[in-house]
C-alpha cells in the first residue's frame, strides 16, 4: 500500500473535520493572545500570574478532555456501527462524572486560590495576581466541563463546526469585555488581571448556552434529551472503565505533569515563566493544523475500525503519519518566522505598538525557548498524531496510559528538575529535558503502530 491513500472520500472527510478544528484552534489562539497581550500591558507580574493561574485551569480542562476522550474512543466506534442508543448512554455517564469533578475543582479554586498559586511561584506579586485571576475563573468550571462532554461527543459523530461558531462568538466578546473590565472602560470597575478572568467566565457562559441549545434542540444525530441523564447503563460504564478510564488517567497525569513543568519553570524566575507563556502562545498558533489533522485522525480511525475495516484503518494511519511529518516542517518555519517579529514594535494608525512589555532578559530566554521548541515540535507532531489520534482511536488505551505516565514522570520531569533547580542549567536545556518524553514516545509509538497490535473493537456488540 502506498504512503498516501488514493481515496477522494477520505480526503474530503479529513478536510471536513480538520479545517473547522484548525480554525477553532486559530480562534482559541486569538482568545489566548488577546488575554496575554491585554494583560501584558499591566506588566510582567500580571503576565506570569495569568499564565500560572491558567495552569490550574489547564489541569481541570485536561481532566475534562480525558473524561470526554475516554468515552470518545467508544462513541467514535459506536458511530461506525450506527449505535445511537450507546452514544446517548455514554454521554449521560460522562456528563455526570464531569459535574462531580467540576464541583471539586471549583471549590478548591474558590477557597484556596492563594495556596494553589503558592505551588507554582514564590513571588508575592505573581501569587496575588494569579489568585485574583483564578478565583473568578473558577466560576465557569462547571460550564466548561459540561460543554466539553457535549461538544466532544458531538464531534465524534461528525458535528465539528459547532465549537468553531461558539469560539468565534467568544473571541469577539472576550476582546470587548477584556477592554471593559481590565481597564475600567464604559463605567465598569478597573479590575486588572481579575477583569480578564471575569471576561473569560462570561464568554464560557455564552459558549455553554450555544452548545446546549444545539445539543437539546437542533441536533439530529445523537438526539439527546435531559431525561436521559437519569439512565446509568452499567454495561457501557464497565466498558468505559476498561477502555476509556485509561485515557482519563493518562490525560490527568499529563495535566499534572504540565503543571509540574510550570512549577519548575516558575521557580527559575519570573523572566523564565513569562518567556515560556509567550513561547506557548506562538506554538499554539503554529500547530493549529496539526491539532485539526490529529483530531480528524482519531475520528476517522475510530469510525473505520467500528465499521470493521481494519486494513483500511492501517492505511489511513500511514497517511496521517506522513501528514504529521509535513505539518511539523511547516510549524517549525512558522515558529522561526514569528520569533523574529514578536518583540518588535508594530505601527498601528501611525503609532508604534508593542505586543509584550518585557525586560531584555525575558526576550533572551524566549529566543532560546523558541529554538528549543523548533526541535521538539518535530517529535511532538508524530507523538500527538499517534497518542491522541491513531492509537487511541484504535483502542490501545492501556498501552498509551503506561507510556504517557512512565516517560513523563520517570524521565522528563526528573531531568527537568535536576537541570533546572539543581544544576541551574540554561532555560533552553531545561525546556528540552522537560519535553524529552515527546522524543521517546514518538519513536516507541511508531514501532507500536507498524507492529499492528493497536487495533481493537472496544465497543459492546450492537446485537
């Protein structure tokens, strides 16, 4: 079989999924860069406080993604079998799980924001800014969880434009509310960092409303109704516990690991964490199409295996890997292009405008991290396509859980801790060590893919 599939329908389906998801990534990038740039006008402590405050929210979001993605392994294959009853039962299960998890995270962030921020930084100003941001952001946690469950399930059955619409509305409103609440315009109180959190929470409420109206009133694929939340399908839950929970565990450990990365970088100084947050924004912008294609790979692979077409699924996987390699080259080029202009003044209306008001030391660290990211992103593209797309959709969730946890917690985090906090090596060396698990996983998973042991029908038989 050739490297690239010769099937027009395959590429049509790929673009149908990948383009909206990629555009959604661009919009999400717009949301992130808007917050970073507008809060960045307040100084480095605000940038670092928002970046670290978002790390706890990121941990919650990753947990939600894990809960949803674990069920997504099943629902993608159920959709290949056209088993809508099983999909509805699965959605009911993860909505209730998300409600419990969201409540726990919300209470923690509302009651102990300063203590949480103290985990990431010892800087008093950074902790104060981050705590003010986190406390208001927590008000939207339940909405984020319920929205993630619904949107993720809809995506596995081919509804991919919904979140793009919701995010576009949120982007426009977020810019307006940021301008209003951060700087105290139109008679609103000047809330600074907390204003960015309030704006985000309002936008999350609007996104939640859009998704719920579609799910309950418009959708004709799943046809989910609120009374279905009373049903708890024990058989599907057992299947989810066996094949989906490893995804949740894997993503949770990766989320906690990402937080540990921030802890290590945060204790290397405000300049390092500010530079890291800027670098991450650029990486998100550059890797949006990778996110779209890897998301499409999971949905298409899962649907294909659910339909019993195993050889076709393996051929699709080879094409997805080739696309990942091509996209990684494009991503590196984008990072190298953007790094040369991100700290330069831009003329707007005849007046100079600077995106980030940071010290020269922060700029120097950011340039180092940009270069380190350019190396890591090649391996990250292959790793992400395999672990979050192809192999996961094939039901190989327990294998992925093991390698995600082991390589992060036994290799990259200890190396990052030693190089960053003990040996005091340069930030780019520490960053590379903290991301070394991506290198190992990409190579290990390639062997797993070509070995062919990753394809399993994880669904309960429709009959």
